[in-house]
C-alpha cells in the first residue's frame, strides 16, 4: 500500500513541475501588446512581461535566485522519494548501519551551498547599486530621453494624489507616463506610512509624512498597469490602487490635454476635501490647474513643524 502512495506522490510532483515549466515556456514565447492584455492571461504574468526595463532586471534576478535554490530543493525532494523506495522492506539493497562518512558527500553537501551563497552575495552587491531606486535612469538605457518627467505622489486615506509640476495638473488615482522616458517620482505621505508600488515597472518605496522619498522608473511598452499601496494603512487599504497608463508621447499629450479640460482646479478647498475625508475605492479625479505651485512641498513642511 505504501509503494503506490509513494509513486502517486512522485507523479504529482512531476505534474506540478511540468505545469510550471510549461507556463514559463509559454510566457517566454508569447508576444504581448496592449490589445492582448485582457484576453491573454500570460500577458499578465508580470515576472516575464514587465512594462519597464528595471522590472525586467528585477525579474531576471528573481529567476536567478529561484534557479539557484532549485539546485538544493530538487535533489532533496528526489532523495526523500528515492531513499524510502531503496530501503523499503521489499527491496534487498544492502543496509550499512555503521557507515558514518563519505568525502564525496561532504564535498557536495558543503561545496554547493557555499557556491550558491557566493553567487547570491555577489549578485546582491552588484544589483543593490545598479537597481538603487533613488538612482536616476537618465542615460542608463538606449533609446531613452535625456529629460526626466517629474511626478509628485502623496498618499492619503485611502487614495493617491498626483501632481505634475511641469504640466501644472493634478489627478487622483490615475497617472499617465510616456514610454522610453525616465520618470522621477517624488513621494510623501499626508497620513500614516504607506508604500508606493507599481509591480510591472519594478521598485517599491515607502511614503512617510515629513519626508520626500525618490523612485526612478521607466516604461518600455504601452500598457495599462496597476499601482498599489503595499503597506497596510487601515480599513480602506485594499482599495488604495491607481491606474498607470503607459503610452506614446502623443498619447501622453492627449491625456494631459484631457486633464486640462477639467473645470476643477486643485486649490486649498480641493486639498482640504481630499485630506479631510477618508474614502475607500476613491474614483479618479482630474484637476486642470495647481493653484499653489508648492503644494507638495507644503504638505511635507507641515509635518516638519511638529518635530
């Protein structure tokens, strides 16, 4: 009875591994564009179809770490299945109760983990600097613009408010970015600590009151992406999401013009309304003009006065 169960476990393990490998191969062989995102689940496999170059590099890092761990995991699982079969009561294989040492086994059991640690350590050191979220991406990649687009992000309960200082517009829970353009996010919080995260572009950084954090990202393809707060901040946390429209230069200009057509301006009353009311699943809002050009800086300064 035990033997069929072992075989069943082995078959299940092989089936799971085969399914994972199939999905990876399918993902790598699929050409996704903005029209396919809703119809092809593979295109939503963020690890393989990141919208930004930094996200692609982080995906490769995750795959490398995962592959190195499999060097240990696969043999251990295999031995957990093979050894019981090898030494089962029905088999007549030699059993050596006094055996205590093998140089070859010692070399493998110590050498392989040491090599894995060395590779991971070296990779961690290099990528900690090359993927520093505060490091500007201007000139880092080919076919990218030399001028950054600055977006100021403010976390509130439970929504994201965005300012485009150069375009003189503001939005709630929606941003647009042109492809192949370095994006410089200036991030703070007007409430408790939050975390700004666009999974498909890579990078995550905290938003805290009284300080400005910086995150540099770049998008390489036209996509509709999702941004979130990845740090729990209260009742409405689950709905604290925003839309990220990665589009062409002309598409970005059209989006800016659409926002400028809004009759609502971002003045002190608009700020007080957004700041004073806790809302869950807040709808998208557009503001055609930022009355106070230092609105973002003033939000930071008001917390500095209390310390």
